[in-house]
């Protein structure tokens, strides 16, 4: 028997501004915003449930090859280890790049802080077209210890994902795979392309799992319109 949830506006009345002296206008606007935040949380929960309820995705037929951390040639199913789910992030650090993409680097820096925890539940691999040695050399410069870097052997994987451009430039790709017996199925892939961006916005996914933007979204200045992270300051 389902129980209806109280309205977000009703729940918002339970909030208390943490410091005294707020104006009536601030209190009213903050309660209205809190109601929207509660609705957003509920929508995000429904979105997660809808994602988890996806029917089985396509079986990965092509025999994509990778070079793992030990330098062994392996297949996609080998990247799972003892886990049934594999989370992969293809970052923009191809052999044509002198340095990796700053945005990818920022994202990976955030994931590094949680990688040891994440890997308790799922396999987590960072894929790149550069050699394993080159990727780990950069990781060492950043002080990353818990991310596992894998080289894609050949360009079929990147090309089939549609993220490899004719000039050798790349786009990132976040893809989740599911083990199905001795087969691998696609579970979910980020599919929000730049053509889907709203006017005045940079292309981005929802939810935006980059902690940089999540923190800046809490501030009066926001993300800004022409600021991006750098590899060094």
C-alpha cells in the first residue's frame, strides 16, 4: 500500500535559518527555494530508479582490446575483475595531446578521492588512448593513487562510441557495463551531446557529478560563463 508524500512546501516550513536577523523577504524566498530543492531531490531519486530499471542493454559483440595496469592485453570482460558492474571513463589524453584535458583532469581528481570506496562496490577503470605508462606518469604528478588507468588498443572503441574526431581529437565518455554470464552488456552511457545543451549553457550531463560545479552552484557567483579549471595555477 503506497503512502503519499507530504508536499515539498509543507516540509519546507520545518526549516530554520541558521543565523538570526534574516529579513522576511529572505525567509520567504529561502522557503520557496527549499521546496524546489526537495522536489529536485525527489525527481533525482525517481531518475535513479528509472535508470536502474532499464531493460538489459545490447551485448557488446566486438572484441575490444585493452592494455591493463600490468601491461597485459585483455578484453572488456577482464576489466570487471571480481565485480559484476564496470564503470569506465574515457578521458581526453590521446597521444596527440601534450597534456590531458583540464576538465577531465578536474573530474578525475574528484573521483580519485572516492575511488577506493567506489571500488568496493564496482570495478572502476579510466580508459585512454595514451600508453598506460604515460597515463600513470601524469597520475603520479597529481598524487593520484587509487585510479586504475587502462590503454585502449587501437581506436575501434573510441571510434564506435563516436568520440574520436577525424583530426585525432577526442571527447570524454562515461559508460557503465554489466556482466551477463560470460557476456558484457551496456547498462548505461552518458548520451547528452553538445547539440542537446540549452541556450547559454555549456554541454553537461544531469545530474552533474563533477564536485567542482556542484560546489560552485551553491555560490552567489555560480559557475561563471568563461571560467574553466586549469592543470596548474
